[in-house]
């Protein structure tokens, strides 16, 4: 679906979609705080326009916002996301540990976050080829019976 | 790792933006490569070397001792 949207519009579109969903959640919830959904829509519109304008600038942030990042900018983004995930895992573990210690009932979101980050890490190892060791060639299967150092 | 990107670029009278457009990266990445803060991937190293009609080992000197990003 994203390929039908021009690169510069992709991030603002995702941002706008997330904002609309957030606003809709407040609207569906109803009650005296329904006006939060209006604020969320306004905030989303402002943020999406700001993201679109940033996408046109000649900076690293502009390249990421405009979905035209090169390999270095993608690497920076990847490292930042990895750091964010590490922080989420550590924070959730601390939260879970504290919740257990004080016998709190609010510990389950920490457990869910910790399990998701842990499972996501294992999923990444599987998806990105750590398990694919490949088949050994002739030199490793028979012809070379002893270790080169023995 | 030392490289000759800046030297080759200035010899040919190119701006960083022109080189960036020619090899398909951002101007900021050219600046990072020239200053040694970023080591390009192998495909990008080949693209840069070929653009200047040099081999990769002539363009990037691994014997300089310093490690990049």
C-alpha cells in the first residue's frame, strides 16, 4: 500500500493514521473527556504538516521524515530503534520486578512489554539469518579431518 | 580508515552535493565519509571508487589504523 504513496507523504500519512485512531479511541470512550479527541485531531494535523515540511529539508532528519534515507541515515535510524527497544526491555523488567516486590496488580503490562521485546529479539535473530549457518564445503567435510592448529 | 574521497572530489571540481547526487547518497553522508566518521558499505565503496575511476583499495586505505563507524 505504501508504494502508492509518494515517499515524502508516507511518514506524515502513518502519523496521521495513528493520530486519527487515537482520537477515535477517545471519541468511542465518550464521557466528559470526549473533547480530547478534538485536541488529538488538531495535534495530529499540526504534526503531520510539520513532518511533511521537515521531509523537504536537506538534513538527516529531513531525509528520514521524507522516506529517502540513504544507508548511513537508515543505520542511524536502526541503531536508534534498537536503543529504544533496549530501554523498553530494561524498563519493563524493572517495572515487573518492582510490581512483584510490592505485590502490585499493575505489573502485567510490564510483563507483556518484556515478553514482546524478548520475543521480538528472538524473531529478529531467526528472520535475519543467524540460524542459517549454511552447508560446509569440501574442505570442511572430510578432507580436513584435523584442526589446522593440531 | 583514511580515504581519498575529498581529494578526488576537489581535484575534479565537484561539490559535496554533486558527488552525493552522482553516487546516490545524501550530502551529509558524503561529509561523514570524507571526515572518516562513517565507513560506507561495500556496494557504496565500489560505487564511489568506480565514479572516480579508481579501485576500492586505492580509494579507501585500511592501513591507517583508525576505526570508523
